[in-house]
C-alpha cells in the first residue's frame, strides 16, 4: 500500500475524514478513543473504488453480495458501547466481517480480534485487505456466526453486525464473566440495538437506538 493511497486525496483526504468525525460528535459519539481511530482509518479503502468519493458520508454503502458496509455512526456507536463495558476488552469476536471496516476499527482498540463471515467472497477480500494494511491482530473464519467461534471463547466482548430475530444462545454462552454483547435484534421492519452484560449466569439487557441492519442468515456460501 503506497502512502498517498493510505492518506487519500480530495474526497478521501484527511480534511474530509475530519468532517465526518465532527458530524459523529454532533450526533453524540463522545468516546475519544473511538473517534481517534475512525479519524485515522481510511474507510475509502474498504469500499469499491467507484464509491471511494462517498466513503466519508455518514451512510451505509453497498459492498456486493447484497450486503453493506455499516454507516459510520453505527460503527462508532456499537464500538463505543462495547468499549464502555466495565470489563477491559482484551479479546473480541465480531459476527459479520463484511468488508472488514468494523473489524479494522476494533483491531485498533482491542489486542485480539476474531471475526466470522458466512460469505466466502467477502471474507477473502477482507483477508487480503488486512494483509495489505498490515493489520495482524485479526483472525478470520468462514462460518455461520450464529454459533460464535467456540475454539477461542470466552470473549470479553462480542459485536454482531447483522440482525437475528432472537439473540443466539451460543453467543451468550461464549461471553466471559463480565463480558458484553452488542447486537441488533429484530425483523427487517423493526430492529433495535441491544447491549447484554453477563454477570455469572445471568444476563442483563439494555435496549438502545432503532437500527436497520441486514439480517443474520444461517449457513455459509
Ligand atoms: N461489519 C461489516 C458489516 C457488514 S454487513 C462492515 O463494516 O462492513 C453484515 C455482514 O454480516 C454481511 O457481510 C453478511 O454476509 C454477514 N452475515 C449475515 N449473517 C451471518 C452469519 N450467520 N454469520 C456470519 N456472518 C453473517
């Protein structure tokens, strides 16, 4: 990756990125760690070149295979909710790697990041991206994330980037004591962001903003 490509020019420049950060702050994101990472991370390298000029708009964009890169505000919000857990985040699982942008944000804040994706074409693209960008604390797996990723459990945090109608039990069971799950739950018509904290064998759920994620689908392709 050459330096100019990383830094961006024109619509992908640092100034454009700074404007996005200002908007995230206006909308209520106040975790400075999250804002600092998103200010540095070149989102335009995670979308198709034809869409690069729109990478710093606060919107979701298509990434192929009927999927989208999440809106920056939502990435910031979910990351902030995860990082504000009482338990320090040492090991985190993400479900739904997609183009890898959310994964990359996490990898700058958490020592060990695991991510699973059910569409192999997306996973392979992301694998290549992380290699080029030299992000080497991320482990990826092609799999149906409803089952989590048992081999590396328990996780201090789990962040789910697609919406199931009901929280998968495996994810709850793979949380460490004191761990936190951040997940959108509901149908395509009505979803909300939930935070679930594990205390021993009890789970405490808090409901946040209404959101609109692609559905969590079973199986892998
Ligand atoms: N974090 C991503 C968001 C991608 S959209 C980003 O920043 O780009 C959500 C992703 O979840 C899609 O790529 C979709 O294929 C994936 N997904 C849906 N159901 C899944 C499942 N059961 N297991 C793993 N990934 C799943």
